[in-house]
C-alpha cells in the first residue's frame, strides 16, 4: 500500500509539472514584440494552420467547421508591413465538422463541388498596418469558381525559434466575414445563414 501511495504521488507530481511546462516553454521561445519578427520569405506551415468557419443553423446555433492542409507563401517586410504579400491555397476537400455525413454533403455539387473546384485561394492586394501588431489585409478570395474581394483583420500572435527543428516561426490570427451567396453557394438560403464568419490561425516558417 505504501508503494502505491508513493507511485500515485510521483504520477501526480509529474502531471503537475507537465501541465505547467508548456506556458513556461512558450514564454521562452515566442516573442509578442513585432520588432522580433524577421523579414523574409515564409512558407505556410500546414500542420498548425487552420481556417474555421461559422454559419447560423436555422437561427438556433452557430455551427462551425474547419479547413486544413493549407499551402502558400508570405513575403514579410517587418520594417514596412504595407509591402508584405500573402498567397494561400486550401484544399476544400479537407472540410471537417462534427458530422461525418455532413462533411460528405459539403463536398458535393450542391455545396463546394470539390471535384470541380478543389481549392480555395487568397491573394493579398493591400496590407494596412493598424497599431504596432495588427493589420487589415485586403485581397481576392477565389471559392467555388468565383473571385471576390474580402478584408481580414489580422494580429501577431508571436514569433521565435521552434525548439524542435530550430526553424524561425511566426504566427498570426485573422478574422473576417463573407457572404456565401457571393460565391454561388446558395443551398438552403435563407434558412441557413448567408454570412460566414472566418477565423484563421496562420503559422509560417522562414525559408533559409
């Protein structure tokens, strides 16, 4: 019995230390200071880049899903943010919700029609700094074969050296709203919402 108590105590201590470690490590490797961001050419880090979307479901709930597997480049000028450029492509077939049947439906020709339009792309046309760590990004979104201008509000999450592979990383969060009808996705309008809220977690790796 004493051995069990000792083992349990050791496990609890280990779990406690492990739970406390990530914030401490994150504080050491990531800086929130915009001046710490390195200028250069970055590539999208697909494993930690996510695009979430939210749509009103009959006015009862805001239902959400994700896209993943992004690729693209970021030309980042830390001294003149307005000179930065962003190009991103996302496979629409990566759509994921909490309902597998719905995932399959969203891929068919009544919704995203991934067989005909496999990728959604965004290309920036203007970056306007707002304060020291935020910017408004205007660009062209191509979705479902339709290209429309959209605006995203982005802010810096952090930058620094990845402790695992020693690459220099920078991360941003961006939010925006689009109308799906603008992109010819009109299934179940107006029962399902037309306004789609986008939230983007963008991770980028500096290329050497």
